[in-house]
C-alpha cells in the first residue's frame, strides 16, 4: 500500500514536467492563436482585447502558473475552435477511446498470447513459422496500412462491418483490430521467447518428474512464469496504443481523444491540444502503475519486497 | 527377471545430436540398484551421471535422446514407453530430486500446492483439506518445522535446506519404490548436508525404498551408500561395495578421486589432483577414455577399450591393469 502511494506521488513531477514541455512547445511553434481565432480582417483593437482576454499579454511564467493552477482545479481552458471547455470535450470523447483501447488491447493480448503459446510449443515447426510470420507482419505493418486493408476487406468488399465508427461496440471492432494488430505481434513474439526460456528451467523438470504431462506442465507451471515479462510489455504498449489511437481514430472517424488531438493540431487549438496531451500522459502513467500492481499480484517475490 | 534389483540399466546409450557433432553423454552404461539399498553414482562434472538419471525419468531434452539400451524399473521396460505411460510411473514408482533446490521449485506457486500436485496427478482430485492434511503429514516426516505455515509459503521464503526437504517431501509423497537424487546436497552447506543425508537414509530404511544417489562427493558416498558406481566419460569404470571401493580401490581414476580428498593429517601444502580435464565428449579418446590422464597408461590402453573384470567379491573394474594390480596388492 505504501509502495502504491509512493508511486502515485512520483507521478506529480512527471505531470508538471509534461505540462511545462507542452506549454513551451506550443508557444515556440509559429502561429499566433489570436490571429487563428479571428481570421484576417479584424481591427487592432479587437486583437488587443482578445489578447488580453486570453491572458496572452502576461509574461510566460504567469501564463504557465495560471494554467497549472487551472489544471489542478480541473479547468483545462476553452477550445479556440469548438468554443467549449476542454475538460468537457475530453470527457465526452474519452469513453470512445477507452472502449477502443480496451478492445484493441483485449484483441492484442488474447491473440498475441495464444499465438505465442502455440508457436512456442511447436517450436521450429510449421505452426511456429506461420504464427511468427503473421506476428512479423503485425509488428512491421503500420497501423494506417492495416486499417485501410481491414476497411477494404470487411467493409467495402464483405460489407460485414461499418466503415466508420460512431462509438458503438460493433463499429469499434475494425478499429480495435487495426489498433491491436501491432501489439498482438510483439506480444506473440515476447510470449514465445519467454515460454521457450521458461521451459528450460529446472522446475519444469521437477514438474515432469512429478508425473505431469506436457500440457499440464505448460499451463500450470510454465505459463505463469513466462507471462511475467509479457505483462510489463503489455503495459508499456498502452502508450503505443494511445498514439496508435490517434491514427486509428482518424482513419475510422472514431469520435475519441485521438481525433480531438489531430483536430487541435490542425487548427492550432492550443488549450485543446495541451489538454489531450496531458490527459493521455495521465492514462499512460496509470497504465504503468496498473502493470506494476498486476506484476506484484502474479509474482510473489515482488509482493514481499513492497 | 524377478531379480532383487529395482532398477536395471543395460548398455544405455544416450547421445546429444548437436549441430557441431554427436555427444555420447552416456556410452554403454550398465547399472543396478538393489531393492532397499542406497546405490551411489560418482564422477566428475560432465561425466554423464545426471544424463543417466534423466534417461530413467525421460527428462533428456532435445537434441538429446536415448539411442539404445534398456532401462527396467521393477521389471518393466521404460525405454520406448509412451510419454503418458512414463509420466504415470514418474512420481509414483520412481521420483527424483535435483541439485539446485533454489531453482527446482516453481517460484510463483506455493510449496504446499506443488507438493499436493504430486498427489493429485496420480490419485485424481480429492478434497483440498484432505490433500493439505497429507502434505502436512509428509512435511512433518521430512522434518519441516511449522508445516502448517510452510504449506502456504513460496519457495523464496524458505532456506535452501528447507527447499530440499520440500523436494524430498514431493518425491516421497506417493511412496515410490525408487528415489533418484541428483546431487541433492551439493548446493547446501555441510551441516544441512548431513541432515539431509540422514533424512534420506532414514526414509530409505523405514519405507524399504531404494535410492540412487548421484554425487561427486566421496564423503557423501562413504556416509550413506551401500554400493558405488564410478563413472568416467560416459562409462562405468568401477563398481564395488562401498568398503571395498575405499579399501581395495582398483581403477586409477577412482584412486585419483580418493587421493584428491583433502586430509587434515596430510601435507597441508599439497593437494593431490588428477592431471588434465574430463575429455570433450564429442571427441572421446580412443581405447580407455582415461588413458591421457592415467599415470599407469600403456600403449594397450590407447588402443583397446578395456572390459569390466571382477577384481574382488562384487568388485568390478574397467581397466587393463586391474587384475595385475589386485594380484600385487
């Protein structure tokens, strides 16, 4: 419990760092938010008034502090283009992204782990080569490619699933597969090599000497050990899932955080962009925390050190 | 058959087919374990002791396999058995404990469960409480203090000696006829070693169980063995009752082994060793595999593989000079 609190406390400097970085970055990129907001034909007076209203006339550090204070009060500012509070926009979009990420992760983990196990137990035989071929394709084909491919086959040709998503579960199947495909590949490779390693361990001999058959040895003794490193990797993949979601959501028009982020970049909508980046960071950190906790549940050796 | 042997190994050849050549790890081993006795198998690291044991349990890993020979457990041939049939015997008729108690237990499972599993595999599922009772009883028997608490412990929470006791409990719980112990005390310190050896000896006496103990430690041999096999480069080079082995050592290799035990009474400046190293099993020397390290080697030793000859009662030796030696001595 103490360890968990310590981990949560250590998130705060990371968050402030991220805020600082995005804040600075967005102020050094060219393009003045006021002129973006107003277009070209406005009087200097209007521009000045708006600059003042948006606090852009204050020194940078003052802007930053008021921003940080706002964040801790749950106020992420108002979107320039959508004219609505960023917090509300994010909370509206988040359930869709969450669904997409969870479905993608579920696909990646289930398919990846199963494929990895099959490949490991048929090491250097046909199923191994087939699954590892697929996983290599999974790892190396970029998301937008697999997304387009899936759209072509399952929506356009077979007409099984909708081409774009409105956030409903069925409409999220294709995006989730596109998103999870990549991770499934790396999970499969990791599971395979880890399981092959574990099968060399002494306690595997012990289990067999006890009279356990191969299947039981793998399921009861090898798998739990083999999945320890895979769990860490799966958590790290949450972050790549988040960046993958940006692309996937654009391709499938999923109304989620990723699409908010792309929109905000296109429109130089700084408050919205800052908000989405910050929110995503929090998600990734929480994902890693969850992985650590899960790890200590699975591995009794770590539980004791806490 | 019907002989007084629980285990009979005849002309066993186990080889590893690696990319860089065939390794003849076990090269025609004959070995008997008499019922109710403790038989020792000694030799340096890499001489094929462990592979002999693993051949019995069907634990030889790819690219290794049993090429030829016969392994009979209580009259039943084990080579050529289907995996499923062999596993049925393992844990029930014959069980094995390993050298490294640190790595031989699954780190993520409670030790009680791991021992109970040995029951469940062979007996099918019974109630958890019953299983636990039985495990706790065997824990007591092998001298694990506070067996109730230990039942739910993880391996890393136990000392090396306790882990080895857990391994023994696991091996003993089905009351096997034969226990194969592969260097069971090598990883333990000497006081714990003595306890574990005594425990094995007692269990053997109580249950009429036979033991094949693999070791490189002549002290262990002297302590508990009834009969001893000395192995060198995949072959048995000497077989003798334990006293005879120490008193009327026949093979030059065994003499070398015995001479390299440090003695308090001896010259403290000088520790006897056998010159050279165990030969590369891929390129075994011709003739007697020991000839290039043997102080007495003659030209015949380079040419011909010596046969086993009887040099005393129940005392056999694979050496061209064996007969002459005992006649002189």
